[in-house]
C-alpha cells in the first residue's frame, strides 16, 4: 500500500470519528453529522479497502479511486440532503463494485456461493462485495421512496437505516480473512460448522434487517440471539483452527468486540420494546453498541486487510489492542456525552490508526509469522 493511500485512509477514518462528536459544537437540529460519521468509515474507507483487498494490487487501482471519489461525493450529498444526486451515485458505485466482483469471481450470478468446492473464506469474500452492491442499489430505492415517490410508508425504510447495509459488507470481509487464516485441511464436522456459520450469518442478518423494517419484537430477539451464538461458534473455530500469527491477535480481539456488540444489540432491542423505554436513558447503551461495532469489530478486520502482505509488522500487538479497547469501549462512549473525553478519544484513535497503518513490516520479537506452525488440537 502506498504512503499516499495510507494518508488518505488515515484522514478519512479520523474525520469519520471526529464527525461522531461534532454535536458538541453544532446542534444536530442545525447540522447533523451522523451520516458523515458512518458513511466516511464504512462506505468510503471500508468500501475502498474492500476493492483494494479484492484486486490484490500493490496500489489502489483506477476502479478503487473512482469508487473512493464517488463514495465521498455520496457521503457529502447525503449529509447536505441533496437527494437528487444521492439517487444516481449509489447506482454508479454499485456498478463499480459489481465489475470488481465479476472480474475476480468469474460470473455475474454468484453460483460459487452454493458450491461445496468453494472455500468458506471465498464465499464470505464474494458475499461481502455482493452485499455492498445490493445495499447501494436498495439505498437509492429507499431515498426515492421516502423523498419523492412515497409508494409505501415504512418508518425505518430510509437512508439512515442503511448504516447497517454499509457496515455488513465490512463484517463479511473480516469473516473472510478470519476463515482464510484457519487450517485448510479439516475434519468433516469442522467443514460443516464453517459452512453453517456462513449461511447463518448471511441469511440471519438479512432476515434480521427485514424484522427491523417490520418492527417485530420477538423475531428480532430470536435472530439476534442466534447470531450471537454463531459469533461464539466462529470464535471457537478460530481459536481451534486458526494459524498462529500476528493477525490472530487482532482478529480474536475483533471477534470479542463483535460479541460485545451482539450482547448490547440484544439488550437494546429488549429495552426499546419495553413499557418503560426512554430514548434518552437508552442512549449510552446505543452509543456503546454503535462504537464497538463500527470502530471495534469493523476496524479490526480493516486493519488486517489494509496491511495484507506486510505481516508481521513491527508493533507491540498487546499494547495496540489495549489502546484499541480503551479508545472504543471507554473513551468513545464517554466522548459522546463529554467534550473533553471526545478530544482524548479522537487523539487516541488517530494514534491507533497511525500505528496500524504506518508501522514497518518487520517482525516483532516473539511474534510468529502466518507461515509458522498450526495450533495443536
């Protein structure tokens, strides 16, 4: 990855975090930075890294640069509520993503997702690209319906709901990396559990999203619980089957973030449908859920794919992971309510990103490379 691309990513992702705290300076009813906060990280940073990782080139390709520019334009237009432009740009972004997917996976229709011969890692990888392109197309439809056509009224079928739609592809590519760092040879029960994990995660999130739109309580709790158990299964598989590598520390930490996100998500659903629900009182839980999902789990995966080919890198993994948890789990939720903590959150996050992106690709003493022995058992 070129230094220029690293600087671009650092700037975009740090700006994303900063936008999450700008309500301390500008009241949300005057100017709401929430869309920039989410879209800059998930769509601009995450989507661009997804293309970079898929194409496997040393530098960001022309497609990747076009996607980044269009994604930045979409984030800005959505923020400024220029809805005519936001109808067209997602469709162009979807075309770019689909061109990358077809070029690297061979067919327009994703037949390999249903093939027993395709690895779980590649299935997650293709599903990530497909999910992003479909999410972009549906977001355009949601904007047209809510702002222009008004064909049907669904409270949550709007652009802001697609925060999840743009976050899920990042989760899937993180899963792809996790499964790629497991043993290639596995016993039939393990192969079955890998395949089961793939389908539960993909179908589960789609069904969960539909239940959110329908505002159904019990089905949301059931699906969210199933997804939590599946994430726990992925953690077990990765612990047992994962290759001993520096990446394993970051990805294991990421899965733990995802488990926390799952628990806070279930708690928020229970709270939101309770008779004593108060949006103000539930805001701390919601903020913790959002920060651990976005800057905890998603960042863990993006950090690994951004440095593909560089591992092992020269940094103290435990210290960086500790800084990650301190920033995301403590400083960010506090920063949403207290400006002083927000300043520390942005500074620590900027430092974290710098370490992850710019550390030299030299082995850290005591770190075993990805080519080392497989964990026993």
